[in-house]
């Protein structure tokens, strides 16, 4: 097994938890906005049969990773919209 395969193996251990968080993202964010503790969110998801990890810290780490991913996606979207609205004229003629 190559080093890269080993790295992917460790990286993949939190993938089911992150997939759960992505799938239920809007529900989780609504609960966080309503000041519900992440421990209660994790227990609720576990009761519904979702993969949430063995410990709260696993869930928290996966949540932070997905939140950062969503923030990066949002920043890219805003950047694209802003560039289009600013009127990038490099490729337009001045006629």
C-alpha cells in the first residue's frame, strides 16, 4: 500500500460523518442558529440512525470541516457574482 493510499484511508474515516452533516446541513444549521448544543444535535442524528462518530469530538471536527467547505463555496459564489456585476470589460470591444 502506498503512502497516498494510507493517507486517503485516514482521511476517509470521517467521511461518513461529514456526509451525514452535508445531508442534514440545513437542519443542523437551523438548530445551531436556535442555540441548540451540538451534543444534542449529535444525539438526535444518532437516534435517527445517522453516522455521527464514536465521540462528540469526531462530530465537532467533521462539523467544522463541512462548515469551512460551505464557507469556501459561498465565497467562490460571491466572488463570481461580484466579478460579473463589476463588468469585466477585458474581452469587450469599446465600440
